[in-house]
């Protein structure tokens, strides 16, 4: 099954945010505005700028499940991301990535083993990253503390491009 077949709405209400990425290499990241890892937005935007012309995109997926660190409305999230970090990559509607309210996309992603330790299961925290190939297959899972410009992330992106 292709990740790009999963239904997800953009933060601005536009449907089909994942379908619009079909054919690209995508770094899918659950994000939050009030987390100690929030500065990763800057590195994510740098990746977007660096690789976009080669068929790459970042997609941010806001989630408020980790200590309420994404409490804002869609407008507040968009404003924060664009004014604080200059985010130009797509952001989706706020979703649940774990538990009974977990969206189908994250049920699929939870089964992908982590690139470092092989663990599977629940999303561990904000800024867990999944690298998706052009065909929609999940290529890598990186834990939240692996920064977006870590050499292993960059190598994985380069390899997928």
C-alpha cells in the first residue's frame, strides 16, 4: 500500500495533501510548536529548500498528543510555522498518531521499524520522521532526536532521490 493513497487534509482544509506528493520523495514528520524539538522546523525547511527541485518535500503533521505541545488552531499553527521558521512545506490538519484516535496513516507507519534500533510500535514523541519513496513505500523511520540534517537522514534522502 502506498502512503500517498492515505487520506489527509492540509492545514488550510485542502483535501489530498499526500496524494499531491505522489511521485516525490517525502519526509513525513509529526510536529509540534511548543516542544523542545521544535527548532527542528528550521532544519526541515532547509531540507525543503535544498532538495525541492529534485522532487523532494517535507510534510509536517501537527499532533497534540505529547504533553499538549501543539494546542493551536490551524491558523495559529500556520502563522507560527511561517513567521518563526519560514516554513514553506505542506502542513496537514492536526491528527492523532497513537491510541484509539490514531489515523490509518499512522497505524501503517507504526509498523515500520526504526532505522537505528529496529523498534516498531507507537510514535515515541514529536518529530518522529518517516522517509517515503516516490512509489509511496516507507523507506526509513528516524526517532525524534535524530535531527533532520543528520548524515544518516541526508544519506537516505540522497539515496531515494
